[in-house]
C-alpha cells in the first residue's frame, strides 16, 4: 500500500507500482485522483475530501488487512 499527499499518476505510488506491482497481488495506491482547481481550503479539509485524513487512512489500512486475512 502506498499513500501520498498528491496525485497518484506520476507520483511515488505509480513508481512503486511500476517497479513491484506485478509481483504483489493487491498493491493499493492512494492519493488524489486528480488536482481540482475549484476546491480550496485548509490542509485538514483537503486531506479529508481526498480521503487522506487520519480516519480515512486507518479505514483503508483496516480494509486492506481484512482482505488479506
């Protein structure tokens, strides 16, 4: 699992996926799907709407763990 605070395409997650993605069955990359210029706000707000806040990340980790258990 990779989580980045920017867009996924061309970012760290994409790099990891290109390098080892074929070797890992359920590699998940989380981040912003695209940059939205029509939304602004605090860092906390932007993380929340993109699913990158603490609670969303905990949920993603829990879901991923349950998938492989």
